[in-house]
């Protein structure tokens, strides 16, 4: 399945660079963390759901990399780049073995179903 995004040919040449490079450094930082760690949680301050995901992982005593970008009052543009890149509209973004599994609720569902243990074995 591929996510529907605006075709590059339908973006005016004068702005393609802006679109292509929108907070590319931040996206690259997350991509590098996802490549280097089995589990990565990308969150933000003041949001209870990244804390919930971390609490689940801490309770399971599994190592993970946590990246935090701002809060409700700061860094919303960089976080927007992560949403556009991933297609996931809320935080946290939880990656297991390089695959976006969703957020805290989806992580909890994987743990409850036993799939989390299979993915991380």
C-alpha cells in the first residue's frame, strides 16, 4: 500500500526544493535512529501519549531510543515534517525493526496480542 501524496510533476519547479527539503535534517535524524535501534519512540513534551508508550516499554524492560521534538508551544513545524514523512498524524511515532507500528495505543495492542514479543524476539 502506498500513501496518496501529490505527484511531484504537479508541484511547480520553483518550490520543489522547498517541498523536498522541508526539515530534511530532522527526518534524516529519525531515519538514522530507526536504522540504528530496534525500537524508536518519537515524541514531544506535554503530550501524555509518548509518556504512555515509554511506560509500556519500560514496564517490559526493553531498550528503546527516545527522540523528543518540542512541545505544544514549540517546534510544530519540524514535527509537521515528521507527520508528512511518516503519514502518521499524531505523536508518538513508534517504530519496531524499522517499521512504523503507530502510537501508544497500537503499541499496547501489539503487547496485548503477543505480537510485540514476536516482533522483538
